[in-house]
C-alpha cells in the first residue's frame, strides 16, 4: 500500500495570498476543519510545503501511522 497523507485545514485562508488559496483548493480543502487524503508524490509534497502553516498533516498507509511535528505539538 502506498503512503498517503491525511491533511486538515486548521487555519483560515483569510489574509493568505491568492497562490496559497489556490494551493489549498488543489489539495481538495474548501472549508475550515475539512480533511482530505492525498497520495504521496513530489507534487503533493510541494503543495503541502507551501501552505504547511495552515495545515495539520498526518502520515497514513505506512506500517504504523505517525503524526508530523506540528500535529504532535498540539496533542
């Protein structure tokens, strides 16, 4: 099974640049607290990297699901 990322929009796009808003849309997120699962690819990693300050990212599909540093700080 391929590795996937579960992404969740945790901060508003109000005040973000139009490019960041477009990146959020391309990741399949529309409203605050919306979630989506995306496949791991260089393109998706790049999009996530550009808006990482607005997201919570969790790795799925590996042997054991782990949380990223940002998600672990909140828990």
